[in-house]
């Protein structure tokens, strides 16, 4: 008796059931996550995928324009849109191929061996044959069906190209907004550090007056509390800055831990006006917004589809030519070999007309016309949305300009008030609560000034995003 090892039995069972053991199955239960035995292998495969991302130079100070260029080359959204546009361009090439005839070549070689009966006997016959055939087919006319398919493919390619531009528009906006959030966090850090320094100065002044009997212990405790609050506010700002740096790195498709050095807010020029009025901005958005233009391309797709549907009511004429060269051999028992070369072929015109189809053609045409009207309605909705977006962005920018003017005046007044109250307190002319109040007001004014400057830049970037100025060649040089 032969004994089979248990391991061998298990291997045989595994291989015999490989089709179901490695197949994907539905989760066992709805109340717990699905665990796949192939999960680790998928994880290893994902780690082995090539990483072609560029690297950020940690020693370089990047401008916004440089970061946008980096993101456009790195962000996967632009690659997805680019590949989609490439696929639609290839589909257009496929559609255009119908303008040309198709030519196929077929070669055949074979030997037929058979017994042929004759009277009271069978004669063995051998028939080797060589044949080469060309088949040419061409649609002569189809009453617009072919033209409709080409037009639809061309419109889809245009829509994909506009979608590619829209992907760039969105990536640019993501980078800009992340960039300005980081600048705001950096500016707030500077303001928080200045506020901490002011709180420490006030605390030192109060403790000095306590030594000379000119201040009370509650005043000192209040000053220390204000310093601790300023330190807490600084840590909050530092945490927000770390998050903003991670957001910017993510928009650039680099690891969140990447060190990215950017220009500080103080080096950027803050615009104080805008040259266009809102009507000009809205009209320019109608001309430039890629999502609106893609919607117009979808109307063309529906129109072309309707044209193709109409062509189905008419006949189509096609041409077929099939020249064929044959080389035949024949040998029968009792007779010599026979050989003959032949040139055969076929030339035909085929007229096809679908006379009745149960209403399918009519319903396809009705469907295409309805889709055209739907696409037109969607474009109308998009136009209204764009006009509202531009109006809102324009109003936000003008509001940010006015807020900036108020913030400058607020910071100037708060700075002078704090300096005067601190000086008066040192000479015993003001109480401690006055100094604390002006110190908190100055901290709020610094934060407001930073936020107001960022708001102008962010609102201007949002307006460029809504109008689609950000993807125009002239716009890149205007980035602040």
C-alpha cells in the first residue's frame, strides 16, 4: 500500500480547485469589512508601481507660477484628462478611416486527397492548391451616416480637449488656494509671534512695577495669563501652518512631509484695483470657460448623432472587389500531373435599404433630437451658473479691497493705541486693564491685516478661476 504525504494531498486539492479558491467572492457578511487573501499581493504590486514624480528642491524658494507649472506636470488629474483626450483623438481617427476603402489579403494553401468513384472502381485523386485573394470594400454613399459618425467623433474629441483645459484650470485653482492658505498661516505666525512679544513686554513692565510697589499681584497674574494665551494662540497657528503645507504638497502630488519654501507675504505685491468691470468679466468667461465650451461640443455630438440617425431612412451603396490568383495541381492514379494558373475575381455593387424595422429608426432619431435639446438646456444652465459665479467672485474681490483699506487703518490705530497706553502705564497714567485691552486689540489688528491681504490675492485668483483667465497664456505672467 502506497502512502501519499498530507502536503501532497493539500497541493492536489488546491490546484484542482484553483478556479474557485482564487476567485473574487462577495463579502461574507454586511456588518464587517471584506478581507481578501490576495490583498497583500495587491499591496505589493501597488508598491512596485513606478514613481515618476518630480522632486521638490528643499533649498529653493518657489514662486506661485513655478508651483503651478510643477503641479500641471505632476497632478494626476491632468494626466487623466490628457489620456482621455488622446483616446478621443484616436476615436476620431477610427471614424475618419471610413472615408477610405478597406483592403484585406488572404492566402490559402492546401492539399485535398480523395477517392473518386467511376463505374465499378475508385480512382485516387490528389489536388494541391495555392490561392491569394485581395478583398476591397468601400461605402460609396450612405446619405450622411458616415459624415455624422465622423462629426460626432470630432465633437467628442473637442469636448475631451476642453475637459483637459478644465482639469488644468482646477489644478491651478487648487494650487493657488493652497498656496494662499499657507501664506496666511505664515503671516498669522508672524502676527502671533509679535503678539507674544507684546504680551511678554507688558508682563515685564507689570512685574517691574510690582517690585517698586506700583502694581498689584492680580495685575501680574493677568499679564502672565495674557502671555500664556499668546503662546497658545501661536501653537494653534503653527498647527494650521503644518496642515497648510501638507495641503500644498498634496496639490503638487508630492508627499505631505515635503519641505516647500515659498515667498513670504511681504514680498508679494497686493493689487489695489481691477481693470475690468463685471460685464466684461462675464462675457470673457462665456468665451473662455472650458466647461461651457465642452457643453457646446456635446450639442454638436447630439446634432451629428441625429444626422446619422436620419441617414438610416435611406439606402446605402457599397462597392466590393475581390481579385483572386489560384495555382491548382491535379494528379490522378494512372494519369500525369496537371497544373493550371487562374486569375479569378468578383466586382459588385451592393445597395442595402432597410425598409421596415418596427420603428427603431424613428425612435433613434427622436432620441437624438431630444438629447440635442437636453444638451442645449444644459449649456443654458451652465451659462447662468457661470454668470453667477463671476458676479460673486467680482463682488468678493471688491469687498476684499475695501476690507484691506479698513484693515490698514485698524492696524495703524491699534499700534499707536498700544504704544501710547504702554508708555502711559509705565508712568502710572493708565491702568493695567487699559494696556491689556490695547494689546489684544493690536493682536487682532495684526491678524486682520494679514487676512485682508490674503483675501485680496485669494479673491483675485478665484475670479481668474471663474473667468478662466488662469489657463490663458497671458495670465501666467500676472500671477502675484
